[in-house]
């Protein structure tokens, strides 16, 4: 059970993010979720679209270093402690979290948390055993 994302390596130079998003916008690509991690020299832009395979092709054709990888998706209560419950389960099982992103689905009272973990199989097993709702799609 996973949600795929695209990760793009970008030089940390003025206009690089704007150039990339123009290419995607011109291709009719809608970014559903996005996060950026950067340093002085480079950044990694991670995002989800309705067509990650197509986006990967477009970016590579335009000279970008991009990859697709899988995230573990869970749905939790959008209330205090909702995230903590999942983090506790993963931590107790020794699953390390590399990064995550989250967003609320305001009409359902639920939040979606997307994790990149060191052991996806182990994470899935302990979360399922604990009754956590895993998701395969966010769009």
C-alpha cells in the first residue's frame, strides 16, 4: 500500500523552481501536494500529481533529474493527538521516518499523512495490526 511521488533535484538558483513549475503548468499538470527541502547549493522538490509517470517523462525530457518513489499513506483523525498515535506505533516498532507530509481533508474530519520510512513492509504490518487506515490514493 503506497502513494507515489516525484522527486526532482534542483540547483538552488534563482528561477529554477519557477522554470520547472512553468513546464508542468504548460503541460496541464496540477500539483496536489508539494514540499521542498533545500541547502545552499541544491534542493529536492517532492510532489504528487494525478499522473506521476507522465510528469517524470516530461521532466526528464526537459533535462531535470527526477525519480518516482513510494510513500506510505495513512488517514488519521484531524484532531489533537491524531499524528502522535501513528508516530508512537512506528517508533515502538523501530521504524524510522525519513520525512513526511500531511494535510487535512476538511470535509471528512480526517488528515492524510504521507511517510517515507526505512522499512515500508514493517510499517505497513504494524500499522495494519494496530487498525490504522492505510491509503493507496490521495486523488
